[in-house]
């Protein structure tokens, strides 16, 4: 245990805040008209200062060039802008953050698992299983856990299902540590924008076999779990 914590320095701190940023990509349409994959990604860290000034400077550089950039959003940004954002994210220290992701091939998702009350708890529990493994992150070392979600990325019923699933998944790991779940616009926090970019990179690698953004940040990804990879039934 101690040897593992020494290899992951930020996990060994006795106190302070633990920040969890969660984003998803792909739509919730389980039909041939929907996206082939759905991806949920978590970024966990204790330090939200890295990359802040670099993204802030890039935003104002774009504005200075006449490109009205309010915030960064991977699926909406132009390729030229993404080419500037990804290298900034790639400079993050892998020892000070961890990125985990669950990849769902939607056609292999059985009808009984597609209800929000089933789908989100299963995916969130799988997402947090790796970072909160007893051999890894002991959440009880921290004074508070703050979870940030993008308010605009999903419909209201999906947001509420996601929030409920996170509460359920966190409960066994928290002990008496207080936590807050914040539903904010991604433009309000640069780490919501970073996790959006990371999630999008993983998503397009699976959905479109577009590997260039993924290869730029793959060194930051600790786990990438295709949850139904052993499934043999295509439901549509």
C-alpha cells in the first residue's frame, strides 16, 4: 500500500480537497440512429492550478485574433483550436492526476440495462472502481471531496440520474468525509473543459477511429474499460 502511494504522490496526502471532474460523450439513443459508443470519463486531482494560465492565455490569444472564444469545448471547437488545446493538456503531470474512463458499445447493451436507473449506476460504479480500489486511493485521507459535472452536457433526467449514481458509488468509500456535487456550466471551470477534451479524445478514438487527439493524451489515461467487450449479442 505505502509503496503504491509513493508512486502516486497526490494520493498520499493526509488532508486537503480531492477534486473529481466527470464528463460523458456520445448520446443516449440506443438505436442505429444513435452514436455507436457512449463514454464516461473522470479526472481526479488535488491541484487544479496546472494548465490554468496556459488555457487562459490561449483564450485571450484567440480573442485578440478576432476569434470570440468564451471557453473550450472539444466537439464544438475548430480543429485548429483543438490542436492548440491538446498539447496544453498533454503537459499535465501524470503523477498528480488520474484519468479513468468507461467505454460502452451501445448495441451490446441489453434492453434491461438501458433504463437510467440501471445504466448510470452500473457505469459510474465501474468508472470509480479503479481509482477507489483499496490498494489505491483512500478518500478518507481528505478533508472534503468536490465533484464537478457539466450541467449542459445532458438532459435534466440524465443529470439527476448521474448525480444519484455518483452519490451511491461514493458512499462506500467516503467514511465521514463530506462531499459536494456541483452541476456547473463547463465554461465556469477549466478542469471541466479539460475532462471534456479527454473524454472527447477517447470517444472519437472508438467512434470514428480518430486517434490523433487520443495519442496526444493517452499517457494521462490510467484505465480505459470497454465494459461490454466480451458481449456476444448485438441488440440492434
